[in-house]
C-alpha cells in the first residue's frame, strides 16, 4: 500500500486537535508523526535544543574528576565533578582541531585531547598546548571549553542549551512535593547501560508513561505486582512533567520499603511514583530502588537509551551478598527492558504501514494525553536556532 505523507502543517494541526480534546475523546498520535523527517528536525530545534535533558544521577560521578559523557541535540558534552563538589558540563570538543575529548565515563585530573594533547583543567580552562609558541597571538585563555548550563535537582543532572529556560527547580517544584519524601538523591547507583533501540523516541516515552500495557507486556515481571486499578494521576496538568503513582502488592520482590526505612510512612511504604520529565527523562521511584531511562534521538528510527538503577541506602547497608543481589536486580530490569524493547520496536514497525491509524486512548493512558499537549505547545511555537 503506497503511503502519501501529509504535510507537516497538517500533521501538527492533527496533533493540536487531539491535544485540545478531553481525554475521553482523545486519540493516539498519527503514525506519520513517528516517521516524518521534517517533524524530527522540528523536534531537534524546538524541543531538544530548548529543554532540560537528564544526563543521569549525580551520584554516578561522586568524586573529584569523575566524568560521564552525553549528547544534547547531537551536541557532545561531558559532565564532571569539580573540586568544590559541584558538577559542571562542557562541550566535548577540543578547541584545536575539534577532536572528541573523552568517551564514556571515567575519572581524570585533567582532560587531555587524544589527538595533540591539548590539556584542559576540570573547570574548562586550557592549561597546556604544546608547540603553539610560533602561532601569532596565541593565548591559552582564548580557548576555554564552552560551558553548558547545568542544574542538580533531587540528585539528577539536568542540562540545557537554552540560557533563557526557567530553572529546573521552578519547572519541577510541584513534583518535588511528591518525590522529596523518598530522598532519592541518597540512593546508590548500581548500574548504567547504553543501548540503541530501533524506534522513535516518542514511542518509547509514551510506552514508559502508561500502565495499560503492564499486565500484558510485562506479565512475567513487574506486571504481576502492579494492579492497574491502583494507578493514580494528578488532578491537574503541568508544563514540564507528568506522573502517576501506583501501589505494589505485598508479594512484590522489589518496590516495598525496607524495615529500616524511616523516611516513609503508611501507604508510601509500598507506593511507587512514575514521573516523566519532558521531553525524555523517565523513572520509577520506589521505596527501595529507582530505575530510569533518558533518551536521545539518533536519526530516523533510532534512539539512544541510557538506562540506570540505584538502591536505597538502607537496602544497600543490609545486603549480605551485595554482588549477587545487585546482579539479580540488574537481570530483572534487563528483562523488563527487553519486554519494552519488543513492544516499542514493534509499534515503530507497525507505524510504517499504510493501514496504521490512531486509536482512542484509555483512562490509563492519561499521561499520553499530557505528552500530546506538551508536543503541541513546543512544535507550534517556532524559534530561531539556539546557540
């Protein structure tokens, strides 16, 4: 069946129309929104170059000189722990011949370019550049690494290319009232992985934020402990995030407060919070652990996925065989991710069909409707290129 793609303006109109309806009348997004190169270009400029994106947990780089790499709208950056204990982020591009400075994660006293050994301090200053004495007017002070705006919120590292964006603390203030009680900034990271999935980033975000699929797609893992009728949504919508809460059953292997947890009381001891911070940071915060995904589009039909997990400090302190327990936890969430990957890659494949059409949303897909409203706001508000 030959597919004739609608114009981008028509697609955005359909998006806005669905977002404006009440949830009971809303439908899923048109398939063409997931396969349009023009839409992806708009998302890069109007979403990912404007938004706060999450690079991971601050606790993943705990010591002076620790660093991890990331990208924002295809711009390579690295985050590093400063001597004063703060975290700064810099462009991961040498000021000499544009070589990538660091890969992955690690620890370093200085950042040394692997091409010509130009050397930078951990505050971005060029401190070493051999054989430049004959270059007219050369001064090391003119070649500092560009710094990227960075904020730490409840233990998360957030970055943006937009100097005019409202602060994360302001944007997520209502969410802090909900998640602050867990003190997740003290959770201890146990794993971080990098994947590339063959799908569109929006499909993965949508899949994460709804519990409708849990009893089906995750029947072998988390679905057996999460009765969907316990899902609860906020009474209002927010510009920068959405969430739901759900209650774990008593037979859950993961998701219940440890007996030494003194932070949480009553139903909060078996309640999990599942926030999505727009556009592409999502996590499940439970009394005993958290796990997260942070996404970056990687061309058409591909998305880079950073996955991580952390455990509550009282859980960590009580472990007799930490390595074995963590291995079991990681294996379990690898299984969960495999279940999700099968689904979101399957939806993307289905979206290529000429028979693909939007269906009505369930009440359990409330957050998809919130996401539609976010996308409609961002994509209907053209801006110039952010520097």
